[in-house]
C-alpha cells in the first residue's frame, strides 16, 4: 500500500440525522476509482456527515474531492426534494 501523504476532511450539516444518514449511505456505495492512490471514509455524527480523504499526492486528492463534491451535490438535492 502506498503512503497516503495528503489528507482532507469535509463536513456537511443537515437538518436532521435522517437526512445525514441518507446522504452518507448514498455516497458510501461509490468507491474510489484508484483505491491504491486515494482512500475515502465517511461517518455520520448527529446531523453531520464527515468525509475524510487520504491520497498519495495532491493531484489525486484534488481529483477525488472534486468528483465527490459533484456526487454530494446530487445526493443533497435528492434529499431536499423528498424532505
């Protein structure tokens, strides 16, 4: 396994723990395209989703975080539409 030198943690706040769990569950099934170069883990704490990224280089971290935000935006819109 490669040394994961770079890391980033982001969090999303929701109106309820149920909404946070729905978003986290929908995003957790999408795996990293290159797991040897970037890892992602997520958890729910109350009404907050916390996502941690670790990558071998800054470029891989940027690509992974950017792609994740695109998916997170869609998941958040879906939760808001059905709330």
